[in-house]
C-alpha cells in the first residue's frame, strides 16, 4: 500500500499576528517541519506535497532544504482557499498513490502511532480521521444570544482534527467536484461523504494534537514537545 501526504501550509496566519506562524521556531526547528518529519516515516519524499501561498513558497522551500537533507518534497502554489490548495497538491501526487493523508502544517505535535492508526483505518474504511470525543458540556443559544436550558447530547459527537486520510482517487474526485460546483466544506471528510458517499472512521489520538493558531500556543507546544 503506497501512502502519500498533503501538508497544507497556505494559511494567512491572521489570528497569529506575528508573521507566518509555520516558520516560527519550535524546539529548534520551524513549526511545519515537525509535521513533515513525522510523515517521512510513512511516505517517500516524492509522495509528500506541500501547498503554500505564492508569497511564502520560496521561503518554505529554503527551510525545507535547510532542515531536511536531500529532500525531494514537492512544493506547489496554493489556491484561493483550503479546498483548492489541497486539490492542487493532490493533483501533483504520483499516480501510484493509494492512500493520501491531509494534515495541517500547523499541527506539529502529531505522533507516528496516530498517523499509522489513521492510515490503517483508511485502508479498511476508505476514509479515516484523527478525532476526539467531545467531553465538554454543549449548549445552544437562542435568537437573543442567550443559552438555552437544555444541553446538546454529546454521546455521538466528535471534534475532527487531522490527519484526515482517504483513498486518493476518492479524495481527488471529491475535491474536483467541490471546486467545479463552487461549494465549500469545513474539512475534507465532508467533501468525500458528499460526493463519494463514504463516511469517515474516527481515530482518537493519545497526544494533544494542538493546532498553532495564536502566539500564545507556541510556549504550550514547546512544553508538550519536551514532555513527550
């Protein structure tokens, strides 16, 4: 089974407020390099593609060359949104790719055992994703913005993370249809279910799969990495 990975790095970092968050140093290397290194245990470099905004493409390539010796990872220009960026990357993958994981470059704490578990689940179910059971109390607000008395049943609710892994042909088809019909989905699992009828199997990570969003997330990520 040939694995591939798409690691989107095209976010605007507007909420981060201090330049490109993916290039920030984390435990001695840029944030995005941590995720790339984990996927290199499962994918040959030729089967890893990183979509990035055109303004950051050169800088990201320079950092890849600096931190990953002899890398052959493909960097492509991202699209106008995440879906189009991921599609650009998927269409750049070698034809031999069977399963493709899509993982946020801003999630540097992902562990190999989680990546492997999601790949293996996708082998069985055609679609799988890192996800976490919701444990917080959930409430709905009314039209005035006030919380309602009853809570939302959380028994079957999951918070979706990445990697999200699919049969490559299904992912490509779903993204192409999404773009062709000018639709928008919050993640790739929704597109694959909509256009391929494939529902996603959840895999709960043991690690804190933190997504770097704000400047304050970096010290937390640093501490978590040192404790791993």
